[in-house]
C-alpha cells in the first residue's frame, strides 16, 4: 500500500492527473502533429510523468505536463527527421539538411495556407512558444515553466515570432496592412 499525503502518491503525482489532463494534452499534440501520433505520445506524457514524479516545488502540474509533451513532440520530430535523412542519404548523398525544412513544412501543413508557411519559417524554439500559447492556451508563466526558460525569454520569443509571422503573412497575402 502506498503512503499518500495531500491526495498524491509517493512520487508527488496527483491521483486524478490522467483523468484531469489527458484530453487537453492529447488535443495539443494532435494539433502539433496528428491524431494518430497524439494517441501514443499523450500516453507517453503520462508514463513519463509517473516515472519522473512531480516536484511541487517546480510549480503547477499543467505546465509541467505541457513541457513533457513539447519535449516528446520534439523527440518525435527528431526521430522522424533521422529516418528521413537516412532515406535521403541512400537516395541522394548531397541532399544537405533540407529534410528539416521539409519536416517543418509538413508539420505546419496541419494549418491552412499562408499560415502554414509562416509557421514553418519560424525557429523551432519560437514556434514552440507560439503553439503553446495558441494551441494549449498557456500563459507566459506557464510556457516558461513548461519549457524551463525565463519568463522574459517567453515574451521575447513570442514578440519575435509575431513579427516574423506578420511579415511572412504580409508577403504571402500581398501587402496586407499590418
């Protein structure tokens, strides 16, 4: 029998963690990647959460879970990217690093038209901040906690990304007033 304190198990994980957060974590991953991938990765978020345990001193549970999810999304992309790179090397030795740009565009293709290209043009770290705010609805403080970066870094990355998105969309859509 586990010794519990304040409704948490010995690892500090709230007992209703899965029921309370699975749906929103799944939606976030599905919007970043796809429904099929989200089924597995969302489950992996909670496996990692249970294995790692939650330290209440780290802050709120929700941003902690989004941090795990964002890391798993990045790991999934890297794995996919390595597989594509190996295939590309076998077919064409001088392919360079265009696979990463292609993967970014494919991931961004989940969004429509010009926005897809604009998102694909962002650096991954800036895109992660934008998507945690836009898709997950996290506050700046929650994004900082999720990505383990300073609050000010969230604000600067979001500001930079918004400017880049505005410019890219202006070019794509033919001179919209900003």
